[in-house]
C-alpha cells in the first residue's frame, strides 16, 4: 500500500478532477492518472482539502450501436415507460430530488424486462403484490450514475417519437441539474426550481385533448 507524501502535481490533479468524478469510476481513473493511490486515500485527502462533489460527469458512458434493439426499447418506452422525478429527504435530513426510469409490463412478459436489464447493464426488476388485476413486473433505474451512464446515452441515440419525448426532455434537465448538485443539500431557490420541473413532468403525463 502506498503511503508516501502527495506530490504537488498529484494534489493539483486531485483539486481539478476529483470533484467531478463519480465514485463508481474513481478507481479506473486513478489507475490512469494517480497510479498507486487508492479511492480511500483520495477520499481522505479530498476531505482534508475541503473538496466537494460538483458538476459530475460520466467518463465512460455506454455506447449503443444496435438500431434494432435501440429502436425497440425506445418504442416500448413510448408506450409503457415512465420518467419520474420527486422531492425527498435524505437520511441526513437534506432536501434533494430523486429520478427514475421505469417500465411496467405484465409479469408473464418479465423476460423482456430481464433482456432490458442486460441491455442497459444496470437496474432492478421487481414483481410487487397486487390485490386486483394481472400481476405486473417492473424494471427501474434510479441511481444517478446509472441514469447518466446508461439511460441518457440510449435515449439521446435513439430518440422517443411520441408525446413521452416531452417528458424525457424535462427529466433530462433534472438529471443534469442533480449531477451539478451531487450529494449536496439544495438551497431554497434550488428546491423551488426542482419542484417546478417535477410539477412540469407530472403535468406532461396528463392526457392532451
């Protein structure tokens, strides 16, 4: 384990790049730029230097190249998908916003959701109990990192065609705004902005006559 002092060049790199790196990609990035430094060591040094996560960017977004698979998923989302955003409190009592991409299908079509999970490389599948109607299974992705790495690149590559495109555009704005404020408590002004766009997203789901 490396324990030698940090060099000036290493600290400069940390100051510039650490705030914008998702924890999920930190180890990969360190291997290329700070060989020998562990994520834990970087976290401790960043904490000592007062570095805060901000303007996060996914370094290795998923690349999609199958028009057949991509078109199918976007078409299915146009009919059965949901882009959701809601305000919530963190365990520490801070106000933040949670985003989710979700598709609901009949439980006997669960195989389609399992294929989608493999396609996106993330997400979870559940079959909640229902008191009425046929059993439903749902596939959802809510991790901000997974949304930015897998969901946004897909729908930017294979655009939606129906009214749900308007939902996606609003939802995408919320997602990137969250990346700018990662793990930080929202100010009153920021909370008002997120509430406004969450409301727009809900309004967009109403039937248009």
